[in-house]
C-alpha cells in the first residue's frame, strides 16, 4: 500500500470514529476514559497537536468542535451527565500516577 492510500484510509477511519462518537452521546467521556484510556477531549487534543506539527494553528475550542460536531459547552449542556461515584472511583483507580 502506498503512503497516500494509507493516509486516505486513516483519514476515513478517523472521520468514521468521530461520526460514531457524535452519534453515541449516551457514552460519556468518563466511560471512554475508564474503558479505553482516552475520550473525545483526548482525540481533539491529538487533532490539535497534529495540526500544530504541520504548522496549522487551531485552538482547543475549534479542535473540540471538530470532534463534538458543535461547541463543547453546547455538547456538555445537552449530553454530559454528572459522573457517578462508581465512575469517579474507577477513573481515580485507573489513572493513578498519570
């Protein structure tokens, strides 16, 4: 596989992942962090870092909007729920020393 095809496939997979996360508003970021070790915010930070590596300036809010499909504050108001005691405990246990 040539580099261009690989990059196109990776970009398509990224777009599919982002769309999937936009549709799964029932899945909270803390759930993602507890199960997978990353969340939507992580993905937006990786996106911003990749842009910066290529000399493209993008703000955190703009990168988050790419991932969330709307301003982050709007997403939080519509979909974010208070984390349960169990979720917080799992997060704390899973991220000690990070």
